[in-house]
């Protein structure tokens, strides 16, 4: 397939920038619409925590031995 004269890295950069701008616009609209409806989505990230059960994986590794 013939390219349109642009370098591959330049096309990749343009694609990355387009996707980044699209996702930023999408998330901005999502947050603003939540605020207008009385739902503050950004406050949920203050209390967000990852919990990881390491005991499960330790037991799994023991059972493979």
C-alpha cells in the first residue's frame, strides 16, 4: 500500500494527537454533563483506591510447584 507522501512517524504522531484530543473532548463533555446534572464525577477519584490480593497469587504459585 502506497503512503500519501508523509513519513510514517508523522502519520503516527497525527493519529496519536487526534485520538488524544478526541478522548480529552469526550471526557470533558462527560464531566461537564455530570456537573450539570448534579453528579460530580471528579470527587469519586479522591476515594478511589486499588486493592490487590497478593495472597491469592502467592497461593497460586505454591500450587504450581
